[in-house]
């Protein structure tokens, strides 16, 4: 191991898939980087596999030599699992650091944990940056989208590196300082919530084609590849075509047909739903996606249900309807996500730059989409408005919701599940109802619990009660 002093410009702890790829990205931009991993064999394997970039990497056997290898003021990126491992790593580092050093948590941490850590470290003279990183292993290696939260000083210390390693959209780096403390990780959390909804809607369209239209995986791949050349152009639609078209060489069948239909999750979608409920911010598409993942894990229950209730009926839908429905659903998922960001920005006093968030999502991240460029413009023109009401997106919803309605109705009649698409449609229909049905709910609440209500013909009077049961 190399124990040279003050030779690295930046340090990184955690050489898992994401950490290793991010370290290579940093090294390739010309920044000498010190690395440390709890398992030394992984460090050796990483350096051995780095090829020509190994000259830019300083491997270290322990935290003392790792810290000593980084020029002051030190910039240290943590790529360790969220939760207690981050706290443990920070605690292990602190005795070896100097005031003014900057710690960066680039994992999928809970934004509230990030805020707590930032405040605790500030009291000890250290800067802390919560950095949401999106793009998976490929993005980490070749250019991710990054969402930062922390002090101006902490961000300024990392900005020269982050701008070089970030994805680019028309030469503009997809990285931004979005606010204090947990703001960056909060935006990443909502990004992941939108990702859940987007993937679920894509999976629902795939399910309709497979189970209701008797399409093979390669046929489905052809449709998604064609859609990716139009308004649905996006990373997730692109790789859906790739996944559906991949054959298993041993079984000589589509690999997709051999994958168990039980979806995993790491918690960020669930965090988004919990936060939205806490803020009373409607997020039904993400809620439906999280619930669908939970149900996907109970394979035995679903097989029992099929035996008792029977299978679905065939569908009569066109590719044009499916494409149009997915366009509407994708817009609705983004709209709900940006609405949550707007509410959190106000409640946390963050002043989140919503247009800039849309811009940094245009490349590098998992939910990158051709739509985001138009969304950035719409949010810049009317930052306080509901994105669905922006002329460009109101026109698109008017054009594509009829297909969404046809697809949801046909799926329901056939007995095929489309929870995220259906919840998106219900949200849209609620949005356009000037008088809803909550008046009955308030009447019932007053009847059984004397919770009170307001009357539309007596404005300003609150906590009124009805003469229930008097005829």
C-alpha cells in the first residue's frame, strides 16, 4: 500500500460498484484520488483493474494513512450504505480530521439524517455536503446527475470536481447546489419516487401487452424502441426495449420471461410517500408504485388468487393508445413530484430552484427524459404555478388523457392491474372537479364526531355543526 503524504486532491471511502465507478470518473478528470475500503482486498482489486488510471489513485490500508494522503483542507466522499454505516464512518474519521475539512455523503441517505449530521458537524468546525447521485453504475462512471445540499463553502470546495465528473446536457453540467443541509438528498429522494412511478407505469403497459394482447418480449421491445424515438424518449423507455429484447443464451428464450416477478426496493420510494403524507401533498402515482412492489413480493398469494378468481380477459388496444397513455402517465408522475418539491421548499424554507432541478435531470439520471427540457422552461416561466396548468403540458394532457382513460377502462374490464396509471387518471379527474365530494365526508365527520364544517353560503364562519337526526 502507498502511504505517501498530501498527494491526493480528494478522497473516497467505499469501493462498492457506485464508489468504484465514481472514483474512476474522478481520476479520469485528472484529479488524484485517495481511496479506502474496509476490505483491503477490494482496494487492491480496484487498483489492479484501474488500468492506466491507477497512476491517479492512491490506495490506502487504513483511515490514518487515508486521511494523511489527502491535501488540506481535505475533501472526503463517503460511498457507504445509508443509515448507521454513515454515522459510524463519520465517527471513525473525525479524530483524524482538521477544522475546515469537508465530508460529502454521496449515498442514498435520508434527508433528515443529512440535516442532523450537517448541524452536528458544523458545531465541531467541519463542513458537510449531502450529495444525491443518480445514474446507477454507468452514470457514476461516465457522468451522473448530482443534487447537492449544504453550506456555500462546502459546495464551493467540491464544485470544481463535481462539474467535471457530472453528466452534460448541451455542455451544461448536470449538477447544482440546491439548498442547505438535507435539500440535495431530499431532491434525490423525490427523484427516486418519480422513478418508482415511471417504472411501474412502464411495467403496467408491458403487462397489458404481454397478458392482454399476447405479445412476445421481442415484439414488446420493438414497440418500446419505436416509442423511444418520439415524445416518450427517455432512459427508462430506452432500456425497457433493451431488456425486453435480450435473449438468454442457455435457455434460448427472452431473459425477461425467466426473471421472477418480485421487485426489490431500497426504501427511497417509501420515504417519498411517507414524506408526502406528512406534508399532505398528493402523490398517488408513487404510492401505487410502492404498493405494487410490495404486492409483487407475495407470489404465493397471487397464485392462490388466480386459482380462485380466474385469469384476465384479452384486450383490444392499439399501440397508439398505449403510447399515448404512457405519455399522459409520465407527465402526471413528474407533475406530482415537482408539486411535492414545491411544497417542501416552502415548508423547509429552502427556495428550491425547480427549473434548475428539471435541468440537471435532463442527462445522467435514471428519470432523464426529453420532456424535462420543456418542464424546465415551464417552471422558469411560472415557478409558483401547478406544472399541469402550464400551457405546454395542459395541451399535452388534453391530447393524451383520453387514451389513458381508454387504456385504464379496458384494463379494468379485462381484469388486468394498472394501479399507477389508474391512480394518475383519478388524480387528474380530481384536479378538474370544481366541486368534489368532500362535503359529504365533512358531514359524516360532523355527524359521528362533531368535527365541524364550513358552509359555502356563510363565508368566514367555521366549526359549524348540523342538526343531524332532527329530520
